[in-house]
């Protein structure tokens, strides 16, 4: 088996442009351009620098979670626990700050470790006990969400100066500003792109997602890689929780309900194949921006219910899944 071909997700020779690994990502970018152009034509000020940067500010937590989810899906798995881990992170952080009076740096470190350990435990159950990722992470979703209410059934306000400063600080960028959370999200994305394309870990993730048995025959550490993938997803969910706490300045068990589905949608719309082994981590950014643009268009319209966001995203997800399946069949027939 050619490791390079697995890593790049390259289609067989002669399959054509539609079978190229970057084709669905290109479609996503074109869709984003069309949505932005439609918004600019319909609503004055839609294409202003700050409105565009607000897409990053409002969705920084989702971008970080989608990066972690991208690795999980590339490895042929799924993680339904990320939204609940985000909520649990905000609750634990708020409780440690408000009740236990921990310093904010220690709180952030503690919740990041908690998220990584939670994810690693799920990965270990999936690999060593040969359990389905859907079932394990569904259980993790219920567990993390339930633990939130053991801490408090009410929202806990965060008034720590560091968190308040992170919420209010503006980082200048191209005629506008972004939040520290958005800057952190972009840094995480850049590191993840490098890891996925240039590291042995990234190549192992692609290989396992492409064909786990072949990866074993190649001598790759499949078990360790799977555990690390889910640990990274848990870490990203916890980091997303920290960014969400910066954004909302509260911990609450109801935070981020459905975020796991938004993350999956962003990854798939960004061009990653749900069956694994094919796609780009960078696609998470375009996927998140598409979702954010749809939300912004509906907000600018002012007459549509917020549920139209779910309807449009669901329709897009159906379309991208069908397109991916057709391209996969075309690739195998070529």
C-alpha cells in the first residue's frame, strides 16, 4: 500500500477533476462565495469587514471543535460527546472560579486535561473493547451533560478578570477586529493543518480511515493513534468550552446543545468524507464559515425563524453526503 496516496486522499489516475481530493472543498468555497455575494447584493453592509470577522468571533468555539472532529472523522470515527464536553467545561470552569476560587490559569489547564482524558477514555473503549464509536460517544454525551447538572442546575456567572478581559479585548485585523478566542481558534487550525499533512500522526490518521486492516499490516500503531485522535477531539471540545466561556461569561448545562451536529456538518460540508480517510482539516474553516454565513443571512433578513438555519444546514448536509457518495463510486469505477 502506498502511504503517500492514502495521506493525500488522491483519486485514481484518470478519474478527472470531480474525483480529485480537493473537489468537494472547492465546491464548499464556491458555495461560500455565492452566499456572501447573495448577502452583499441583498443587504447593505453585509460584506463589511467587521461583519465578515464576526463570523469568526461568533463561531470560534465551533471551529476548534470542528478541527478535532475532523481528525476523528478522517480516522473513520465519530464523536457525539463534544457539545456536552463543551458544556461540562464551562460548568467546571465556572464552579472552580466562583466557588473554589482557583486561579484562572489553573482552571483552564484543569478543564483542558479533563477534556483530553475524557476523549482518551472514549478512544480506549472504542479500540480495545471493539465498541462502535457512535454508541460510546453517545454514552459520553449523556454522561458529560448529566455531570453538568450535578454541579448546578442553574447558570453560573463568570466574573473573573481574565475571562472578562478575554471577552472584551479586540485584536485589530484587516480593518476590523477579532476576539482573542477567534485568534486562538485560527492558531489551532493552523497547527492542526500542519499536523495532518506533515506529521507521522497525520499520515497514520489518514491510513486508518482509509483501511484499518491495511494500516495494521503496514505496522502503524492503530490503537495508540485512535486513542490520541479521541483525546485530541476531547481537548478541542474543552478548549471550545473555554472559548465559549470567554464569549458567554457563564457556565450552564444547556450550553451548546446540538453543537456536535454542527461540528459534523461543518466537517462534511468542508469536504471530509464521513467514511474516513479522505478530506482536509482545513475544510473545517470553510464549513464553519458556510454555517455562520447562513445564520447571518437569516439574521439580516429578520423575518425568518432561526429554525430555517437548521433546515438549510440539513439540506446542505444531505446534498454533500450524496455528492460524496457519487464521487466515491465514480472514483472506484475509474
